[in-house]
C-alpha cells in the first residue's frame, strides 16, 4: 500500500483536470460532487497508506517514493520524491479529511454561483498543492507545493473579483506571500551551498559540517517563509482581508491548507532548530507576540469572519510558540485540534451567513440559536473548544503548548496565558452577538437579493441544507473528543508515540511533576472559564461598548496604516518618479536619442545619393587616390 503514495496528491490533481475539461458541461451540482469524490478518494488512499505505515516497525517508520530524477544539473540532483512518515501522514489525513468535508459543504454553499465549476477546479488544485507540499522529500518539491497553494489562494480569495475589495485582497495575499517566499528561496540557495543537497535526510545528516551561524541563517530564512505563509508578525495583515473570498475558501485556508504550511515546515526542519537556540527563541517570541496581538484585535471586530481570521493568526502564534520551545508534538497536536474546531467555526459562520442571506455583521444578527439549532449546537462545541474549556480538544492542545512555554520561557507563558484569556473572551463575544440577544436581523434594511445567496436581509433565518450541516456535526464530534489523540499527563500519549520517530531526541521534555501539571491545567481552565463568563455577561444583551471596541483595536493596531505610510505611499511616489523621470527621461530619452541620431545621420548620408553617374565616378576616383596614397606611405616608411 505504501507504493500508492503518489495517488494521494494525484487524485485531487486528476479532479482538477476533469474540471478543466468537463466542468462547464457538468455544471451545478455535478461538478461539485465530482470534485468532492476525488478529494474523498484521496482521503481513502491516505487511510490505506497510514495503516500500511503502521506495519513498518519503529523507530524507522518511514518510506520514500522516488518517481523520477527531476533536475540532474551538475552537482544538483533533485528527485520528484515523496516521504511517508508519521509527520507527513498526520498532515495528509487531516488535510484530505477536512478538505473532503469542506468540498461537501461547498456543494450547497456555492449553489447558483455562475462560476460554480471554476470554484471546484481551484479547490481541487489547492488540495493537490498542499499534499505535494507535505509529502515532498526535499525542499524544492516542498517549494512547488508551497507556490501552488499561494497561487490557488490568490485565485480563490479574489474569486468574486468583480468586487474591488476581493480583487485587492487577492493581490494583497499574493504580495505578502511573495515576500516570505524570498526567505524560502534564499534558504534553499544557502542550504545547497552548505551541504550540496536539498534532500531533507541529506541535509540533516550533514549538519555537523555546517557552521552554527549558517544553520541559524538557514533556519531563520525558512522561518521568514513560514511567517508569510502562516501569517505571523509582521506579515499577518493579508489573512484578515482574505475573508473576501467565499466562506468555504476561508475554512480551507485556515483549517486544512496554506496557513498550516509554515508550522509544518518548521516541524519538518526540526534538526535545524534544535541546533540553533537563537532561531528557536526568535520563533517562540514571534509566535507569542502574534498570539497576543491578533487575539487583542479579534476582541473588537464586528465582521464574524474577521474575528475568526484574527483568531487563526493567534492560534498559529501558539503553534510557533510550541515550535520555538521544541515542543513539536504540542504544535502538531494544536494544529490537528485547530483543524477541527476552526474548520467547524468557519463552516458554522458560513451557515449563519447563508441563513441570513450574506449578512456578516455581528451587530445585525442575534438570537440565531432559536432558528438554526444544528448550526448553534455545533458552533457552540467549537466555541468552547477554542476557548480551552475542559474537556474539549482545545483545552488539551493549548495546555500542552503553555506547559512547555512555562518550563522553557516563563515570560512567554504569561503572554500566551493572556492571549488565552482574550481568546475565550472574543469567542464568547462572537457567540453572544450571533446566537443570543434580540432578533436584530429584523431591522436590516439592505435591498433584496443583495448577496450571493439572494433574498432580503429581513427574511427569517433558516437552517442550512444537509450537505452543509453534516460536515458541522462530524467536525463537532472531533472538536469535542479530539483531546483523546494526546493525553500528556499519562506518559507518552498516542500522538507523541506516533511522531516520536520523526522528532526523537529533538523534542523538548520539561520533566514536570504531576503537581505542576495539575496546577497549570487548573490555571488554564480558570482563565478559559473566566473569559467565557465575562464575554457572555458583557455581550449577551448589549451590542455596543465603545470602550472595548476602540479604534486602535478595530483598526488592527493601525498596522495597515503604518505599512501604507512607511511602505505603500513612499513606494507609490518612487514608482511615479521612476515612471516619469527614470523611465520617461533617461531610459526612453536614451532610446529615442539613439533613434533620432540614426535618423539624422541617415538624412545626411542620403544627401550623397544624387543619382548622377559623374558624382559616383568622382567618388570612386577619389577613393582610388586615397588607397594609392596610403600604399605609397607604407612603402616609403618601410
């Protein structure tokens, strides 16, 4: 079964090809059903490969499939190869599993869209690119998938490109990610120069030949790539604007693909981070700062999807905090739990938007629990899970991260704990505004048919159809019980045992006593419950609290304005100067000047062409005289 690895990414890629050729002909909903089938088949193959990998004895538990030699150029030999190990298979299972549910959900959510087949074409390619990224056995194959998810995110974020905001958001995501990609490329160049290979196993085997400074440089350059892809400080603003895309796209980006790529990459290169304390500390500090900043911003947003977007940025910060402390298993555990509850949150938000005919403003919702019972109960599970309320998955996953931070970087633990309090608060605020209180949607004065789903905002909300609610129920089960994947208090948990062959001695072991573990767990629980209680108390009956929704937080710490002032506007002025002065005056002037000189010289030479034979004969005679004169001088001098 291990030899079927190539089918894992090939099936979604085949789905993409089918959509290219037959998508328009199949139409709505057949195109969506076919796309969902291909991704679901990829999940089935992934499960088969997973069980086959279980049969490979630890500590090896790894299989490499090389399809062909891709780049045999001088000393550079890159195979199109894929690695199956506990880390890549964990990623494969949740990427294909969550993506299948999102595809199924999209069949109904995108119903009636004029570009319905094109949407599923992009979605299949998105999943295929992410699978190439996580399965690649070398940096270059990983980078191909890395760029693939970047391109697909641009197409999907700007899917409704007829809206200026969507087109701008797509370009913003593309530019921010290209900045990060420069770091990834430089890391590859430096790696090849240092060890002569881009294959992960060769790189790790030759680390002893590389100076500590070079290892730190490579690790930090790869982290720059991860900062762009996983939306960390200072490159996180693109992720909030990415909410301009359809809600299933938001779920796919945040829960199954793209933003988790940076965390995966850092886990994959864990030997580099283990060998560089400076790089690890930098990653942990950036992760903690991002978790805090993004969580504070989410506390004041009114758009339901933007609250969840900043929540993702914050949760990714926790994952990088875990990576920086060497708690790679904790980062992976939180990534899995996050896939469950954040996928559920976004799909639940999409169900709300669908039921309210494209309303996204929390201040225009209210009391939806009465009208959308399935959406409410499943959303509530995700709300409590991400808040960290025991015994849901988020409690175990986030607690694992904070426990490691306490033992290695106590100051960062404090930052993470404050961010956890904010998380419980802003998610409770969102839930209170959307599902409790009065029927504020009745006062909506938008024109009929204003949104993608049609209808008028004053119509009574309705529950979503079964293709949308079934994924909600499935994800709710995993968001509730996902903690069973890893119970850190009882020796090596299931997930830790599974990924141990990948990380081994590189995993940070805090050696915490049982008493300390209980103390930290109680602290986490108290903080989570306090945030939930405060959030519900403040926002269940009140929709406006200016002191808690000040412009500093609503405008995201004015970071976009800062970038616009420091980079955007000066860059525009430089571009205008180069367009008018450099391009128009110097470059165009030089080109036009040469053309003018040639034209004038041609005009002068043209005057010698008189058409009279006597003039030409005279010219020939003069030429002969000059030649003879030259020859005589040569003879005389010799």
